[in-house]
């Protein structure tokens, strides 16, 4: 079974209809139990429920859509193969993000370094160059997403998990493999830097 797909950020009507299994609403934990028994409908339901969030999380790490789609497929292929190994010490969503993070970091380590010369640098758009776009999205999550991309990976990752995925400090520590104290420290400095970036952007409007 493979899970190749293109994620557009919105669920299709068919995906939205897969919120039940055999006519009954199912928790993530119930779906995992059924997947462990080879239930493909449960697998499709779990995929429809979590694909967008997992994809966006991976994309913020690897910053390449094709790579993010490949990793998304690999994550759910692992779920299909390893559902019986799931332990309820963490939520299913935390488990999924931990798998996704490991695969994203592995992909980034395999990536061949590319020298960024001056000509290449000039082709990269600065998200703060267009005040009109900032005005259009000033009160939306889009501004935060764009600004988050300017943080260092370790700070952006923690803020992403806390604010976009609603994870607790403990859950972030479980996903990233760092201590809760380190999570709090990265949150503090990440939020400070985020506020500085936002302040600069709003001043240009």
C-alpha cells in the first residue's frame, strides 16, 4: 500500500466523508487498532484526517513541496506497517509528527549542499518586500507562517508545534527528543525573534 498524493491545503469532499468507519465515529486510537488488523478504510480515514497538518509541518522543515509530499507518503506507509507498535503514552498526532520529523531531518541530511552565490540570492523573493500583501493578511495566520519561515529551524520547529499543532511542552519534548527546559528556552527566544520580525513588517505597511 502506498500513499502518494498532492496536498493542496484543503480536504476534498471525499476526504471529508471519511470521518467514520463502518458508520461510527472513530478516535485516532481506534483507527490505529483497526489499521494494525489490516483495515484499509481505517487507514484512509486516518490519512484524510491528518495529511494536511503533517504535510505542512514537514514542508516548514524541508521547504520543498516535492520532498514534503514524498515524506508524507513515507510517514503513512510506516503507520500502515507499524500500527501494532503504537503505544498510547502519546497521542496519535504526536506519534505521527515524531515520525514525520525524523524523516524530514533524514531527508535534509541527505540533501547535497548548494553554494548560494550572489546571482542566486537575487532571485529569492523577500517576503517583506510587498507591504500590500502584508496589509491583506495582517490579521491572519498567513503573516505568522511567512514570518515563522524566517526563524532558525530549531526555534521555528518548536513554535510550529506549539501554535499550529497545539502541542504541550511535554509533547514537543517527546517529538523533538529534547528536554522540556530546552523547549521552553527555544519558545522564549523564538517568540522574541518572531515579535521583532512582525514589528518590522508592520512598520513597513
